[in-house]
C-alpha cells in the first residue's frame, strides 16, 4: 500500500460541513498538546508522538517513504 499524502483526517461519528475541518481539529489538538511546554519538552513530545504513530502504522516501507518525503527540501 503506498503512502497516503492526501488529507485523510476524520473522527468517527462526527459530521463535518467543510472538507478542511477535520484537519483544523487535528492542528488545534496538536497545538494544545504543545501549549506551555519548553522547546526541549516540545521536542520530546514530538519524538514520542512520531514513535507512537510509527508503531501504529507498523509498515516499515510506508515509514521509510514518509521519512524520505519529510526530508525533502529540508
């Protein structure tokens, strides 16, 4: 299965009236996760989040593709 790079945010059972709303909800939750943290704490949260989500995905080939895409242009 290839890496899905199109917007794919949703919350089961929740209806959205605009296509971008689920992404906005995620962004708001992500910002709230980092609120009042130091830069060091925020970096630690990001690292833990990456590892948790990578474990959830599980497919090493998908993770490698995602890492490659994330590095492009950096």
